């Protein structure tokens, strides 16, 4: 054991861990639970030993320790600080002593199935990494700070507060601020949709739109079909609802129609959730013909389509394609969009467009979830959209993203191992990487974090724990210099991981997606 | 038939309605469906005939027509304009023609049970009336517009945008903006609670806090005990979750301990939801002894307590009582609060304080519902709380509410029929009225709306459709003159309703709450 000098706590921690390989509890969980029992509640927020050292000390595989730490991170008990290590979260609250007459078992078992479902925590994992302010981040999925229209938005806030004062600080309509709903409907009509303001509901980001749509249409046990991989936020919501998530593999143009047809026949899903444009995380875009095929299949099988169109305004090349929503006339497609990715994530404003029968149900859920999104934010956003020069802002942002995308692609050409495959996206904020089978990007993620580089692990986007050899790299947030040095580091770590595989492993690159 | 001249559309509507009293569908629903079939989708937004006239024309009880209109309002198909009448909602979207190959039955039946449960729409009903800007409103439950700290809040927004710019327009931590969580925890400690910032989660108003707490702890079929009547928002969330809502009658000090004990024994509920201070809608406050009894009962039955403390800072008389959360040391009590009622409804900021095991689950749901509340709003609020003179603002607001409460009480003494019973609240924004049994406040609500006066119907706060003879009157929003004239009108209408009851009806006043 080579614990650092000056880490008596860490040393004590290690000594206190006893592993029982015969137990029902997985080893990683035994480690996590015992670390928690020792370290929890201490005022000092003690440091955990580095994973490599603890693995050596306990005589287990390092990935097991990584899994244990990851479990503790997800449980909120420890926090990782890039480049510094992992620490217990400070807590000065009284220890969880049971009340008189109540056993320690009062809470456990008392949670709803919704929050106990595996996978519900994945979005939180992705989000925590994405919003970390440390190191070089290729994990974020939002606009670069210097590309936020801060000043123009400030002017808009100022104007609505001055002119509308108390009105925008009062309760507003559940479905949203009327002028903003109008603006969104008008914008949708520009892309050929038959949208009207009274069919548009404003939500707290597209995440709430996804969540409310799924909740209105999916009962426990219902099947929902989606691309595999897909957006973690959609996957986590479906977990919480106890839905059967049916992942359909993709080809270069998105979801495979042959396999989609089979999934629709076999599983009779309530919903098909797709991202036809700049699919997150693979960046693939359905051509017009593919869109038509997917739509026809869904309609034939009486399956409602949820179209998540988060990236529409972030096209860097090529021309806009019609949305499924426009192609279908809004009859079987619900359309979701957001201002977070193109403008201001902190506003938390997105929307869903739906025909009346569905809209009324969505409204019921919006009402019970939060009585409507802040009027002040909606009014300020609308003002900015009308007066603030959003088009020239977007043009500037796209220019910057194009530059950064190209910089990242160039860096990958220079530094990535020859076995790595990566997408060259025509839009959006990130690209998608596949490494040879057998390379574990969860482990790579730990390596990289210790070197101050963050990315998004591919497993978190997959339906059934596939995609172990994949990762997502955001180019929108890091500076050009950071892109160069971060990709250089990643390339080096990827190469190490590739050569560390057993000699027998082939260099084949799969997406790790299960065959239906 | 005495339809107004110049209402050819209305006349045509009436002629098209055919009632089949032998059908399975209730008459009110037959009327609603047929009106919808005739009037839906028209570009003009036609006007519905007055309820009295349609009732006469169809030869049905007026309450049946009222129910039909109410159903259409709740379905979003028509909209009431106080003093002007009821109109179809304008819609220029294409009529709901099914796609080729898809029957008209594609959508119905495709919704989740969550949104089809009876009662889920009640919050939307209450909210729509409460946020109507027409007539004299005793239906709102929020601060008066002139009592919002608009200017001071504007200064705070300005400051955080200037100083923190991009930071507060980016994604933030799921649990909330750290300084605001600190402020809330510090404030809770002032009331004797052992709260820490890392146990406080910021939500979009207390509505989201309630919704997330219930969702984390309640599975379909689980029993939840609450006061009857109770807050509509809590009732509607429980409907959506398919929970068994067990309403326990109250006495002058709140929930009755003898009946609570019985409910806990019989139903073994997962949660007890209570508002110990200025209970909404009855305004009753539990004394310290009652609080202790309720808490002990819950702990003895291993039942988690959800304490909704929305009105704490709106005390107009008397001294603060300890919260259940403080009394219990936060072990079995989750504590919910909000800035909407005391400061700025439009911000949509509330919170929940919970011990770690629960907190982690709440966080999972907050993440999947919206990835966290807008940082800009949280930062501006925190700035205002620290620098903006919140204490003197609250003192001014309380003074104004005291004046309005007393004005409303005086007006009731002058104008209310002698059989009316009403509360004299020590805090909050409204008072609670009970009329003699047999008086239907749903019908009174229609009468009053036609005279330009709005209030909240008692049935919407009751677990099982009880409380038909009750109503809630908000004093915080109307001006003193509006209070005088609105209560005069209401008094007159109440008297009419009372004398219109059958001669046989006694003047007994009950709360209409079911015996357990």
C-alpha cells in the first residue's frame, strides 16, 4: 500500500473495508457501503484514496473501485474535484439517528418505485459532469459562456421589468406567456408546420417537455421505442415511469427502418421518441426519405411520435430538412424544442407543440408540476427574440462552433489512435467517438478526469448498458487551445487503453448496441 | 326561448343539442359534447348562450348546464370572460382529421392513467379562476400587485446580471444556487430547525416541491393522509399518482388527533401531508400541543410527515409557533416553503428541506423534471433577500393584509346572511366561509361570476366532493373599495341561494366533510 503521507484518514478508511466475495452484494457495492459507513457525516469532508491505490490495497480490479466511487458520486455522498481527488461531501447535519420508537429501517423501503428504478440517476450523472467548472470540458452540452447574449438579454430583462413590472412578477397562464407562445408558433410555421400559439406549451427547458409528454402518454410497463443510443434525459424519464425502453439500432442516417418496423410490430409501443436532426449523442441526421419512412411506419402502427428538435438552429452546414411535425401536419407528432442549446441554458425555457387532445393533458401535468414557468423569464426572452438581434447572435455562435468543430476534428486527426472512429457533425455542439471493442470508456473517463479532461461516457446514452467503447466530445465550450491540449491528452489515454486490452482483442469497432 | 337578438350562432347551437335521458352518458356531458361538436374549431370563437337560457331551452336544471360549461372550461374548449359570457376558444389549427390509415380512435385511450384520474384537473380550475384579471377577485391566493417589491427586485436582477453575467445564464446545480440554499437554511435555523444548505433543494414554487416529494414517496394505491379540506395542488398531485387520499376532518385547531390515529391505523399511509400554520383553505392553525400530538402519532405509525409551511411569514397576529420540522429535528418531517405567497409569485421559487436519504431521491426527480430552476432568478432572489430590504417589505405587506382582512370581516358582518360562518384568520391571504347545508357554492360561483365577482369554490379543496356549501375568499388582492362592493354582491347572492333552498332545509352549517 502506497497511501500518500498525510492521509491518515484515507489510510484508516482502507483498513476498515472488508470484502466478502461470497456475499450477494456486489463487491463494488460492498466497498461503497463501507466507505460510506466510515466517512459519512464527518464534518471535515475527508478525501478518498485514489482508485488505483485502493484497488491495490484491496486486491481488486481498479474498475471495481471506480464503480464504487461512481456509486457514491451518484448517491451524492462524495464529490470529485478534477485533478484533486474525491472527497466526502461535507455535512454538519445531525447524524441520522432514528426517533424514539422508530427503527433505523423507517426510511428504507419507503420510496416510490419511480426513484428506485435503475437508470433514473443517469441524467444526474451526465449533468454533474457537464456542469463541472473544472478542467477542460468536452462533457458540457451547451453554448460557450462567451457566446451567451448576456448584454442584449440584460437589456430585455430591464425593459420588461420597467414596462410591465408587477405583471411579469405575478402568476401567469399555465401554458405560458402568450406573446412567447405566438413567437414560437410563428417560428414553427416558418419551417412549414401548421402550428398555432394555442397548441404550444412553454416548459422549463425541453427536459420538462420530454418528461411531461412521456408522463401523459406512458403507463408502467408500456413500451416506448427510441434510437439506441439516445438522449440520457429521455432514458431516465422512461426509467422513472417504469416504461419498457426498446432501443433500435441506427445506421448513418439514424434509426433503422427495418428494425423499427420489427420493434413496432413486436412491442406495440405507445410512443416513438426520435431526434431526427443532429441526434444526441451520435450527431446523425435523418434524410428526407428516412424521415418519411419513419413517419409512415409510426402512423401505420398507430404510434405517436415525439420529435425532439433541440438542435435545429445549430446547423453548421447543409440545408434545413422538414421536421416530422411539419410533414405530418401535427397529427401524430409532438414537437419539442428549447432555447437552452442555442441561446441561454440558464433560462430553462423550452416548449412542446401538440394537438388539442394531447395539449390539454400536458397542461394538467404542467399545472401540477409547477403552475407554469416564470413569466419574467418568458417575457424577457420574448423581448430579446423580437428586439435583441437573435439572428445575428446565432450567426456568430454558429461561426464559432464551426471553427471549434473543425479544430477538434483536426486535433483528433493528429492525436487520436488510428482505431478511433468519430463523426463529422453538420450541426449541434459535439461529436461522437467509437473505440475498438473491449476499450472501456468508463475507465477512460476516470483516467481523463485525473488528467483534468472531462467527456461524456457512452454507456449513459445506451438503453441496456451498451456502448462501453463509445464517448461524446463537446466542442462548443472549450477554447481552441483547450481543444488541442485536451484532445492530445485524450488521444494518449485512448492509445494506452487500446494497447492495454488483451492481445487477443480485435480492433473491430462496434457501437455496442444490442441487436433487437 | 328568449335568446338575445343578434346571437344567431347561439340559437343554432341550442337547436343542435339533443338530450337522451336514458343514455349512459350523464346529461351534462351530453350537452358539453354536443356543444363542442358544433362549436369547436370555428375561427370566430362563438359565444355560448347564458346558462339560464340554455337550461330553459333544453328543459333541464340550470346546474346541469353549469356543469356542462365547467367541463368545457376544464377541457380548455371554452373560456369564461367575467361579465361578458362564455366563448369557444379561438382555433385556426386544422380540424382533427385522422391521418390516412388511422382511425379517429388513434388518440383516445392512449393517455396514461396519470392524466385521466378524476381530480387531477382541479388545480387547473382553481388556478384559472385565481389568475383571471377580470372583475373583483376574491379567488386569487397571492400578494396584491401593488405590494410586489418590483423596483427592489429589478435592482437585484440588474446587479447579478452585471456582476455575474454568463454565470447566471448557464446551467446551474440541480439542487439550486448555493447562496440561496444557504439563505434558506439559515432562515430555517432561525425558527429552531437543524437545517443545512445541503439538505435544501430549490424548486419551481412549492407546487413542484409537493409534487416531487409525493412522487418520490408514493406508489399507485398507497394511502396518503391529509386534512379535509386541503390544498388543491396537493390533492391533484395525489390524483395523478393514483394514491388513495384519506381525508381527516378538522376541528378549530386543525386535523383531529382521534380521527388521525384511526386513519393511521386503518390505512397505514406512506405520508401525512399537513399545513399546521394558516391551513389552506380553512386558515386554522395548530397550537403547539396539537403539533406535538400530530407528530407523535405520525412517528408512532412510522409515517413520514410533509409539512407545507407556505404562510409562515404572513402572520398578522400572535406569535410564531415551532414548525413540525424543527420539533422533530428533521428526522421524519419534510419541510416545504415558498417565496410566491410572501414575495413574488412570478419567480416560481420554493424549496423542500429533507434529510439525506430522501434528499437524494428528490434530486433525481428534480433532475429529470427540469434539470434545475433558473439560476438567474435564484441569484436575483438571493441578492434581493440579502440587500433588498425584505423585512421592511414584509412588514408593509402584512400591514396592508391586516387592513384588508379587517375590511373584509367588517363587510361580511354588514352584508353576509346571518347563517354564514366565516373564519377570522391570524395570518395568510384569505378566509373561509361555510353556508347552510344545501346551499351549492358551485352555483353561487356562477351567479357571482355573472356579477363580476370571483371566489374559490369549496368543493375543489375537498377529498371526496364534499364542502358543497363552502367557499374561500381572498382579501389580499382586491382594493378596500372592491372588498366592500364585492362582499355586498356576494351577501345578496348568498341570501338568495339560502332562501331558494326547499322550505324543509334546516339552517345547519356543516363542513361537508365525510366521516372517516
